[in-house]
RNA sequence: CGGGGUGUGGCUCAGUCUGGUAGAGCACAGCGUUCGGGUCGCUGGGGUCGUGAGUUCGAAUCUCGCCACCCCGACCA
């Protein structure tokens, strides 16, 4: 591609509203342009990368035996009523009406459509297992789109749906998809980690997320230093924690004055008690029922675990005024589990503790020396808190857990028969009996991968594309288009590289070299070649490596071979995951 | 949806408090200069100041409504 005649509108400054690195760089490098909140046009360069991701995904899915289909983006409401999701999906579902006032939605996902196809077409166990996938534009009317492409409303997604005769079959398919995902992200040149995940609202029995590691990631993922245990924070657990030492011994509990000391930190400092020896008491309402949750002072509540422990669908942390209503007028900060009528669930970390401090259930008072089971009835225990850095691993002895940030780019689910049952898919087994196939579903955020790759691979000057995702593997900087020898050298190299199947961008603009360097840094092609200027005087071109900044003079006849070799080396180094 | 913020040439912003002839830098066009890290100079084109109403002799500026976008929380690939 020739720069001079291409739409590559680079920007010196990014619009103020873009804060995230990938969002800014995608705008500045001229990969995308916004059209509305959370919706973007992909410009030529951005689309090149998007297609590269798409092709890697397609090749690996095909290699895994999945079959590509393309389902409608617009789906009739009827189908969604059958699965029950028309009423339950909520406002993320973009609902539309046609001229006859019939209701439709713009598909945020395609379980209904694929299951409808399955019930029409799948009749026999001989047709199973099957796995269908598509690469499709989806729309989710996010409450708050942000971070550009990373969390847009319209996005490109690969979604796959498998059908097996039984759970043993699903197990095999699931494992195959899990392995395929590893291959996909390795080929993309991304550092990633698969983690155990909560199954969330989609339902199902097991699930893994694939995260691209990046300090700017929205999600926290937990992994063991010693074994391969890894989970997202919502799901991660630790081995049982030791009770903090109790210097008070068996001393009876007593009420002390703590004027104005509300927060854990304030109480800890005021009473000279470590935060892990405080009991944090939270008032929550689950499906309308109020309850006290007890955590160690140095721990944070995990609402998903709490909702599961209470067996409720919606867990609400009420506002201060509502809390006062529920506790008979107590100010937040002095609520405690001693002498209360509210039901109590305590975190496992409090099991076996003694001599703890907690709210006094009276303004400006706290209890100290409190022991569960002695000073109040032994509560029900459950896992309620987020694991913290260096907690012991639940799977292995010596391992400690560490927390990292990640961007979720893939998700695999064992769905079970939720949709196949609701929509009535059935096939005959070898004995002629009707059976409901077991489903799995497997998503990859194709457009999100583009943003995630930038989050993980950039510097102050711009993008540093992994070879596999670069819009062009090589950019040739023609130092001066008015110098015949430079022009001839650049054109010859351009033609030769292209004939070898290498993607090349030729910066043939009549601009100063400095501008071309700046733009080349921004665009992030892994290799670039300077044709002209000082190197050419010695019969050479200068090969530059974007990631390292290395500059290597190369004899012109050797240029193509050197470039091919360097690309191979980079590609190899980057595909280790 | 709740809380906070912003709308002024393509981009970044000043001007708004205190009403009085719409500005700068970048980008764009032309000329010259320069030519391995966003050269320098001159000239030029481009804005009904988000939108509707109101107050006023006069509104980018004051008042009210609406719209859009961004940031912080619950959703998810």
C-alpha cells in the first residue's frame, strides 16, 4: 500500500475524551474514527489488523473441526421469548420494530438462533458432535461504553456453539476449544492467561476466561506462583487462612469508647489493633431480606460470592439512610454482630478467631476482645471475600497467590441443556430414544483483541504490533521521493517484498523524514526500512526494529532475505504466549 | 439510571465570571526555505460558538428547556 494515496489520517494530538492508551493510539494512528457513543468506523489500517485477527481465529476454528456459518444480526423477539430472555436480558438488548410493529432485537449473542437451527436440522446422534461458529457484528447497548474499541456497543465477535450427546462428549469438545483458544492467542503474539471464571448470567456448569495481560486491564486475575491454578477475582479462593494471633487471651469482651471512629482504618489506628483483627460488619439486602455479613477488617467483600452464599439473585448494599432503618437508627461505622436480631453470615477467615474488635451497636462504641461462638452465637460461615496478594493457594501447598490485571478476550462455557431444552432440540440416540444435546459456547472478542494487543504492546511513541497482527509487516520510508536513486531503491524493495507475500507500506509522501519517522513509530509496523539518505550513500538501506529500536545497515541485495529472516525470528519469539 | 464534567473551524484549546466587530497553535491550500526525528517564514481558505426558546438596544458570554459526548459506579467478548 502506498501512503500517499491511502487514508491514514494520523493525528499529532488525540481528542480529549480518549484516555485509554489503546483508544488514543487507535485514533492517532488513524485505525478508527468514532461515529457515536461506542460505535466506530474501521479505517483501512485498522481493518487490516482486524482481518488478521479474524483470519487467525477462522483458521484455528476450522482446524479444530468447527464449521463456519453466518447468522442474522437481527433476530425476531419470538425466539427470545421462547428462551425466556426477552424479559430477562434487560436494557443491553437493543430492541427494534419493523414496519408491521413486529418486535426484533439486534443480536447481542446467538444462542437462540443457533439452537433454533439445531432443532430444525439435527435429528440423529450420527450428526453429533458438531460445533458451529460465526464471526459477526454484535450490538450490546452497554450502559456506559468506554475505552474505545475495548468496550464498544457494536463489536466484532467470534461465537461458537457446540452440541454433544452427553456431558462426556462436551468435556472433549470443551477441552478442544480450550486448547484452540491457546493456539489462537499464541499465534496473535499476545501474553495471555486462561483462568477459571464465574459462569454468571449465561448459566452453565464450568467456564474459563482468557485474559490478555496488561496493566491497564479492567479485570483482576489471580494465579498461583507454584502450580497452574488461576481464576478471576470473582471466583478465586484461597486455602484456609490462619486466625490472627490474639494477645488478649481469653479476656472477656468489653465495650470501649471510639468517638467518631468509623472506618476500619480509623478504628485500627485509634484502638491500636491491626486491621486483620477487626470484624468488618456490612448490612446487605438480598431479595429484600436484610442480613449482616462479617469480614476480616483487611478484606473486601466479593458480592458475587455473597449473593451465592445467601442464595439470592440480587444483592444490594443499601445507602446509609436505609441501613439506619434496618438497624434501628445506627450510624454506619458502629454496627456489629453482638446483640443483633439480623441474621449473620461470616467469612471463613473469621472461623476460629478470638479477641477481635467490632462495632458496638451504639454510637461511638466498639467491642474489643470478641470471640465468635462465645460472645455471640456461632454464625454460618461462607466464602465472602476477595483473595488478596500472597494468600495461600487452594490447590497446592507452597504456592502463594498473586494478582494481575487482564483484559478478557475469550470465554468458554459448558452451557449444558439450558437452551437445547428450552427450545426443544432433540436427536435420536442409537437406541432410537430422544435425547437433548448438551451445549457449549465459546466467544472471542475479535475487535477487542485489536485494542488489547495495543494495550499490551506500545511505548511512548506509539504502537508496537506483534508481527502476526501488524497491518503491514514492513514499512519502507522513502527518505526523499525526489531523489531518483532512493525512489528506485524503495520501489524495487517494495515490489520484491510484495512478491514474497509480505505486507508492505511504502511511505512515499513528499514529507520530511522526521515526519515519516514519527508516523512510523505511531503506526507500529514491526520492521521498517529507510531507503535513501546516509545509508544509501554506502549502497545500503537501514533496517530498523520497532520494538527494540535497533538500526541495522544492510547491503541492498541482501535486504529482502534479511527482512524475511528477521520477521521469522520475531514471529517465533512472539508466539510463545 | 445515579453522581461529576464538556460542547467555540478537522484536532488541541483561549474567550464566558464582568454581554459590545469570533481568536491562537496544529492541520489544510499557495510561494519560498529546509531536508535522518513533527524545519522556518510569508500569504490564504475555513466557524449561524451543540440546539430551541427567553432576557437585552445588543448574547459564544445571562436564564430555562432539550440534545450529544466524556469521566466515576452496577453489565460483558
